[in-house]
């Protein structure tokens, strides 16, 4: 019972089946076939669906065991399937060797002007080497929370600690900006876990869709490793918890402007206050930025300016940069300007309103309970807002008009980072000019460079920039700048999406400006590069959807969602998928209620449903697809209704509801019949018909109606071959389905030809894993050991090429069973 239950759990798990690709699908379908055989002999009723919980899985395992005891043939088939499920579990698991080989180096660079923080480093070191044995004696990793106000230099201090202690942690560094300045910008743990797992060597298709699975795999992959994990700018303990490694040999550094008492209570974290710099260190930092000669010339006034900065590194860096680039600026005049601005600031409510940065009490997040405070923590006694705003405003006033305008417009939204193209769009200028202006802002310490030609604001600086924009540019100009930036991201995403998944029909006008995107319209290298673009801009695209919603740009909001299909389908990030598409659905509904495209609602609901499917939330997926079909029917959009109905059928396939799937596929073909020649979507009908014929064949095979399934698959193949723009990859997929169906019908000889043809096409298409899968199927078509061994060796070499160690192990075991010689 234990073995059967474990196998049922493995095969029925959507996360594992997805991670194991075709092997996972076939193993799940094999379990469905066994369940249906037992159901038929059990007396009928409703056909079994995929078990959805532990109780249903246990009941299915008991049914299989009972049937095996009653029928020897069933027992043999169950034993064979159990073996296949063992390989599924191995394929779904990420090879430890591949994961341990990854040595992530994600820490941001440390500025050469870094000053002091010896006390912070000493406290973190003491945490590792404490009198009680420190980290070595603990069963859990040491956690240090560097707590302090905005602008006080927490991130720099944490990076300094991580780099100073790097020799103790040879297995790498993980870093994530949790964007916790406010609840609405804070990233979800799932988003960070997916990035961490990718950097730890976990392939995208092996990352679980749900946060719990991601966290479990993350802890497994960091177990026993000595790493530094830096979680920067945390908003809450709940955000940090799933990101904690379980390895006692690692160090977790958390920075936050909020008190995180739950981390102390639940995980034994130590609070390390990060306060303002001392007077001497303030002058030292100012000297390192402005230059020793400039400070020595008027040291008394320089010290007074340093005092005006309140020991806040952000203010000191901006002030020092201002002096360094302005040769005629004296410390005496700067001191007078600070004094005058401070007097004016005391009556300027707009700049003093720092909601979301300092909260109610200084350093406490809005809405946090009183027990979140640490009364003895002096890091929170000095507000950074006034000196930082004074220094920022001085630097801003010194900018040329074009640089000042770009600064203001970029501060309108909390973009995770800013590429040159987006900056050019915001300012409505060319990229060369935008590049020059960005370098100017970085030199003035108003922006920081995060990567090659990518920049970001400190939260306090962005606060200043955004408010200056609203005061000086007005609502119309600021809204136009945001719209230009959103449009730039939309066009970027549409171009990339069309390359990642060519041949897919689109609604958004943004796709009209993309190059040809037929199945033969791009190379595999172009597709990989396009996916990399979408991955790099993923967080910015999510922010663009939020910005579009807040500014009322509904057309752009739903089009952005449509353009992230390839990103999410290939890489996951299911939490972001669902969050953005919920906004997109509402935007599309508002468009439909006005003069926008009424077809958009169904399109985005259908995409949202696949996000829910990835999370295993099938009821919500079905509800969205049903609503999508209804919306498309109201809009008279036959192509959209066909897609939504087809997707309902695919959902049913995943749930083993083969009869319902068949019905949906038939309905989808009927919807396509409603498209008149030359009408909307008419050009896509032949390919859509071919895909539906393939799906229908799979639904019939699931019902063991093999003759009908073979007829449908032959029809699908004929339809694909008749397309003017041949889709060779999907033709090969149909041939593989023909081979599988012949094997399921007990006719391995008939399976040979379609599988041989599929092998040839997959080789030409460069589809390594699919070709390996076809080779494994082909080995099952013969009783001759040498012939079977030849195809298994081919499969093994292809799995080796793809780095699929589970596939290599499986084919080697099958090779040994053939008795045809060594592997």
C-alpha cells in the first residue's frame, strides 16, 4: 500500500508531472488507464477523475491493489506502471549534483566610498563566533536583521558584512531586493524563490508552481551548504520566512526599516541596529566623495555641512557628489543653502509628508503593532527624511533642465530598475541622449547603477523626484510620461512574445508592429534571446500593469497581460501571472463596457486560467474559462470562444475527464465553423482545426477508443501537412501521439513508422528532449534486443546532451534489461 500510494501521489501531482515533461504526462495517463480498467470491472458509475487530495489518492491506491489481487494481468501491468512512476519521481527531482555545482554570486557591488560600520560587522561576526559556540553549535542558520531608517546605509552595511565574511561561505551568495518600503511594492516570497532556484541550478521546468513546493526545494538545495543569503529591504517577517535556508552553515542577513519581532520570536534572529554615522565618519565619507583637497580648503564649513546631513550616508553621498562636480561651490555657501532650505522645509508640507517611508513613529511601518518597536534601538531615533531631502533637493537644483526633467519623470513610478530604453521613452528622447542623462544622474548620486545600463532610485530619492514631477510638470505631462514608458514595455514584450511562441493568434494592436512570427519566422537562438528579455524585464512588466491600472490606461493593461504569455508559460512565476491578469481582466471588462475591444476580456480570462492551472487551482481555472467563453460569445468572437472552450478540454485532460474533454473539443471546432471566410480569425482556422483534431485524438485514447483515436490523429496529421506555413514540430507531435496510441492498442509494429518519422523531424528541429522521448517510445516497438538497444542508446546520448541525468539513468537501466550488452 505504501509503494502504490507513493506512486499515485507522484503521478497525480500536477507539479511533478509538469516538471517531468512527457514522462510525467505519460505516467499520469497510464495511471488514468489503470484506474479506468478497475472502474469498469467495479461496476460503472462516474468515470474516475484525477485524485485531488490525500483521501482520494488513498482510495485510488486501495482500488488498484484490490484489482491487482483479483486479476494477475492487472497485477503485472500495475507492477510495470509502478516502475515507470519511480522514474517519474527521479525525473521530477532536480539532480543534486547539478544543483550543488551552482555557485551563485548575486551580491551587488560595494562602493569604494564605504565608510565605518565596523561595529555592525563585529556584531554579525560575534553571532557566528559567540561564546555558546555560535553558528557551529546551532541546528539553524544564524539570522541577523540590520534594522534602521531609510537612507541610513543598511544595504551597504549588509553587503560589506557579506563580502568581509565571504571566505567562510564558499558555496556562494544569494541576494534579493524585497522592495519592502511599502506593502504594495513588496515582492512575494514565490517571486524570490523562483529566482533563487534558477541561480541554484534548477531548470525553469523543474521549479514547482506553488510557494510551499518552491520553499521545500529551496531548503533542500541549500541544505548542507555554506552560503550568505542577503534579503534586502524586507517589509515583514512573513515575507522573509519562506526565504530562510535550513543550513546551519549559512548566514542570513536581513535589512529592514521595520521592526521584525516575529523573526526574533520564531527563528532566533538577532537585531543589529544600523544608526547614523558619527561626526568623524560623516566627514570621512564626505571627504571620500568630494575629495580631500576640497574638504581641507574649508574644513570647518565642511564639518558643519556634514552635521547638517545628520549622519545619513544617502545625504552625505549626494552632497559630496555635488561639491565634487561643481568646482566653484564652496562649503560655506553650501552651509548657507542648507540652513535656508531647512527653514523653508519646515513649512513645506509636500516634502515633509513621508508616509510610507517612516510610518507613524519613526522607522515603524504603518499599521504594525506596538510590540514591533525596539525602544533601545537608537537606529530609529534620527529621521533620515529631512537631511536626505535637503541634500537631494540641492543636487536636483544643480541639474541641467533636461537631466532634471528625466529625473522627475523617472520618479513617477517605483520601477524595480530602469533600462535606457524605458528612460528614453519617459523623456520622449533618443536612447543616446537618455544614456547621457542617466550617467549624469548617477554621477550626482541621484540614481545608482544596478547593472549594465540599468539604474534604480533609492526610495527617498524617488519620493523627491515624483513629488517634484507633480509640482513642476502637472498631471497631464506626468500621465503622458508614464504612458510612454508603459507603451515602451508593451512593445518590447509583444516583440519578444511573438518570437518565443510563434504562430499564436493575437488581439493586441502592439503585435501589429512585430516582425513575422510564423512557426518558421525565427531561429531557436532568437527565441531563447527573446525569453531572456522577458525574464529580465519581468518585474518591470508587472509594475507596468499596475501603473496602467492606476492611471486608467486599460487598453495597455490588458495588452501587457497578453504579451506576457510566453514569459509565464515558459518560466512560471505563477503568483505574478495571476496578480497581473486579475488586473488585466478588470481592465478588459472596462474596455468592453466602453468603446474598447470587447474580445479582450475572454482573451485575458483564458490566460489567467492557465495561471490558476499551474498553481493546481483547477476550480478557479474552470470558472475563468467558462466566463471567458461566455464573454467571447457576447462579443461575437468565435476564435476566442474556440480557444476558451479548447482550454476547458485541456483542463479536463489534465483531470482525466476524457468524456468531458471530447465534448469541449467538439464544441471548440463548432465555434471555429462560425468564422466566415475572410472574417476575424479566419487565417488561423486551419491550424486551430489541426490542433483540435490532435487534442480530440488524445481524449479518445484516454477512453481506450483506440480506433477512433487513430482516425482523429490521422486527420490531425493531414491537416497540419496541408498548412501553407508548415508547423513541422506539431506534425511530429501528432506522429508521436500516433505511435503512443498504437502501443496502447497493442500494435507495436504499427507504431514504428510514425515514431521513425517523428525522430527525423525532431532532429531537424533541434528538439533534443522530444527526440529522446520518441527514441524511448521507439525502443518499445520491437522484441529484438539489439534494435531496442540502438534506440535506447540514442535516447541516452540525447539525455546526456540535454543534461537530463534522470533520463540517462532510466535509459541505462532499460539497456541493461535488454541483455544486448553494456550500456
